[in-house]
C-alpha cells in the first residue's frame, strides 16, 4: 500500500506587515527581530478567516491532485485559532468547497497540528477506513496576539496550507529504489509544560456562578522555555523517526521544519549533524503561522520544483501543548 501526498496548496492574506511597521506599534527594531528570530515580515488578515484561507488552500491542493471536491472522503483542519467554536472549521471548508461526501472535523495540536492531522489521516488510511483526505493547517493568529506585547507580536503571522493525501493498493518505487509514501511517524506531548505557551478561551461562566473570572484572551509565552524545549525535543523526535525508518540523517534530502525561529532550525541542524542547506526556510517572509507553516513551506517547495520524485523528506513540528512530531516521507 502507498499513502502519499498528491497535491499541495496554500493561501496567504495579501497584507504584508514588516518589522518596520511594528516599530511604529511597540518598542522594537528590525535588527532585534531579524537577529533573534530571522523574521522580516509576515502576512496579516484584513478579514480573511481560518475557514476562507483553508478553503482556498484546499482548492489549490485538489486542483494539483486532479481531484474534485466530491471525491474527498475526509477533511481535517488543524487550527488553534478558529473564528467559530461551532460549526468546526473543517465543516465550514466542506461547505465552501462543496465536499459533500466528506467527514470533517478539526484538531488542535497548535504548531504540530498539521503533522498530527497528517498522522491521523495516515492511520485512517492504513486501517482502510478512508482512501483519501484533505489535511489543512490554518491560522489567523493576529487576533490572538496582544499587539502591545513586543515579546510575542513580532513572531506570528496568518495563513493556510493544505495537502491532499491518497492511499493506493500498489507500491510505487522510484528510480532510486525508494518506495514512495509515508514511511513512519512519531508524535508526542508533554502536558506538564502546557502553560509555557498558552492562550485562554472563555472561562467557566453560567447562571450559577456569581464571581466572574477575568482572563487575558491573548497568547502568553515564556520564549526561553519554548526555545529550550524545541532545541532539545525536535532533534530527539527526528532521531526517533529516523531510527524507526531504519535510516540516518544522511539518507534525508530535506528537513521541512516548523518555521518558528531561524536559530531553532540552525540548532536542530547542528544537533543532527546535517547541512543547513537541507533545511529550507521561508519564515523571513511570512513569520510563524503555527500549524500552517509546514504545509505552506511544503507547497512553496513543491510548486517551485525543489522537491524531486524519490526525495526523502522529514517533516517535523513542535508547539503549544507542548506537542511535537516528525514524519518521514518519500516523494
Ligand atoms: N524587541 C526588542 N526587545 C525585545 C523584544 C522585541 N520584540 N522582545 C523582547 N525583548 C527584550 C526583552 O524585554 C528583554 O529585555 P530585558 O533584557 O531588558 O528584560 C530582552 O529583549 C531579552 O528578552 P528574552 O526573552 O530573553 O529574549 P530571547 O533572546 O530569549 O529572544 C525569543 C526572545 C525570540 C522569543 C526567543 O526566546 C525565542 O525564539 N523563543 C522561542 C519562541 C517561539 O519560537 N515561539 C513559538 C513556537 S511555538 C509556536 O509556534 C506556537
């Protein structure tokens, strides 16, 4: 059996906000942001929603895969910033694109969300329940960010990426002898460190509670703890995935990592003893879009012809929860 990505798509808001624009809002500088994060600009929604961005990315992924929306069996949207609690974003996407035969639901694993969704689809397909799925990572984080907090507002952006995943009965083998498809996945969570990166929803409130709780509705982050977690856990998790696949970092052509911070990516490359040229990055142009960063980068690489048939990719992400994961794929 082969389970592989046959189409990718992405959608970004048109509005570009540069580091210089942020200098007008908070006490920061282009130099500080670039040096500490590698980010120069990000896209910010002027009304685009998690659902509309998701739907646009899905339509592009379907077009590339040569499929119609009616053929889709499952839609999984990974997001931590939906506009609606009910209905879920995946059902909104189903409605917009007309995927009338699909089952649809959301999943929240923050920045690891796209990987967790991909792994969920993989498990469904391996067990024969579904033959295909649209997997989406989509965020409008700009509404969760406190625009007076320089520690977080410089990091995040808005956007969506999607992949169409298909299962087929036969094995597909490339000229280099590699068997196409998802080779293995690793995922994990550490809830004990959940409050290192958090964002509250509504507190418990009802007719029987007289004392009202006040909460901040914005992202709260201990940046240094997140940094330590990422630089330790991501290489460990990738090593685990490589061991599971029976390969080493040398057998990998490209590491498509969650785009949070260039220093984190450089540190992971160093720990894996892999050349940094194997770690494509686009966070300078679009910042950290949580669950959307991996599929948006994947789409950029795919459409730009930078992924060749037979290439082996490691996708790896980490984020709030805390959560982490890695997936090995032969293209
Ligand atoms: N501009 C200027 N100064 C700033 C800014 C800013 N935007 N933000 C913080 N500072 C200041 C701080 O106030 C502090 O000043 P002080 O020394 O006077 O107190 C100083 O810079 C150093 O602050 P630190 O927090 O120690 O800076 P650090 O070197 O750790 O860099 C950063 C901060 C970039 C957030 C870093 O910790 C990091 O990258 N962490 C990982 C965060 C991350 O990737 N989060 C998202 C991942 S999970 C997800 O994607 C949802």
